[in-house]
């Protein structure tokens, strides 16, 4: 099944991990969004972690009165993060301060399940997705949403900005569609009936502005070329339960990672005849959070309902000496 080394493990007692994101500024710094009681009841915690020689240390933690389901780092301030919560609100936090949040945006009427800060230059925009079937556009400097995007007929699980095209984001939903939106134009730009099951995650390729991947309850990953969406350009099979999150590599054009309710993290190269590179089995519960480092090539963070956050380099991504 392959080994996974070069990192550390931290337990967050009583907290079930939902999302983990590497800082775009600090190598080895990670934010984890977590919830008590599997997110069904209780409070949430934003944990900011730092990798050191001994493993992983807890740098800061912030509590919220409902479960936290997603987290995104600011792209213009290395100390600022936004989380999304079960009460439908977004919270802005400053890790340089001991208390928070700085601001709370409460507009979604059901769980806010995803949040993402735009990576393209010249715009500071945040998109959130909710179980109320809407996505909302925010400027963090403005106290209310700039726009609400309607069209999905099921809960929205994932909202991700294009790293290439300013003002363009994708959303994945329980209505079995992947949708692409342009903040400058009303209405949806593209609707892709991507799976015959709920879609829990999507991501954009860092090297191809037309390529997206979806991960769904049908245990499959599918690649989509926006220029021709009649058929997927690849299908990756191997997970045995729903795929919770999928991420393209920042270093390899054809490599991606996925984590699942089957407790595993899998690494794939969709250009190969045998695309499954490695299966990492080091959690004992649903594995929900996953990210690949921009700073340390091959380094991965994941988190699970087993209370563990792990930073590691899977053998398939280890850089040859």
C-alpha cells in the first residue's frame, strides 16, 4: 500500500477534522477546520498548526459555537483566515491575535460547507457554498455579500476559484452537477451533469485552465475539459466509499490526490495506464481534509474524524535525491 513519511501527527482531542489547508506564506503552517460530535452538534475549532523538528505543534486555536466545515487562507495577509460554519456563517480570523473572530458574515440560511479565497492577482474575493443551495461572493473588506448565485437544485458541497481566470469559480452539488460561474455575468455559465450521484468535491488543474476534476459518492473521480463536456477526459476508480475531497498537485500537471470515507488517501496520475500511484491507509475514520503544499514539494496534509492531522510525504511523491 506504500509508506508515508517525512512529517508529523497531531491529535485534536474531541475534534473531528473537516478541512486542512497549507498556508500560502509559511512553509509547514497548516489550518484545520474541525467540529465536535462529527459536526452533528456542538462547537467548532480552527486549529493553526506549525511543523517543527519534533513533529507538529499547535500554534493557535480559535473556538466557534458551531462546527467548522472548511477553511481558506487569505491571499493578501499571511495572518488572516476564513472559516465556514454549520450555522451558515463565515468567520474571519487573525492568527496574530489571541481572540476572534474579527468579523462574522451571516447570510446563508443553512450550513456553509465550503469557502475559498481567490488566487488570481488583482482581486480579493471569497466564494462560499451552502446547503441552502446558493453560492455567495464576498469582498472581505465589505460587511455583506456582493452577489448570490442560484441555480443548484441540491446542497452545495464545494466552491473553488479558477487559479487562471479572474472571477471564475466552480461549484459541486448534491444535485449531481458541476457548475462553472463568472462573477461578472448573471446566471450559470456551464452546467455539467458529471455523476449520477452527489458530488462532494471539485478542483481546478493548476496547469490547464480548461481542466477540472470531480469526486463523488459513486466512488469515482472524473476529469472534465470545459471545451467539450459531453464525456469525461478521465475516470479514476479505486475508492470504495464516497470521495470527500480532491486536489490537483501544484507541481505535476497530471497528478492529483483524493481522500474518502473509505479512510484512505489515494494519489493518481491520470496520464498513466495504471493511474493509481499509491494508497495511504493511516486513518481509522472518514478522511475529510486534504491539501498539497506549495512550498515543500510532495508534502501532504490530511485530517480525519479520528481526531488526527497528519503531515507527510507519500513515497510516490518523494523527490529523487
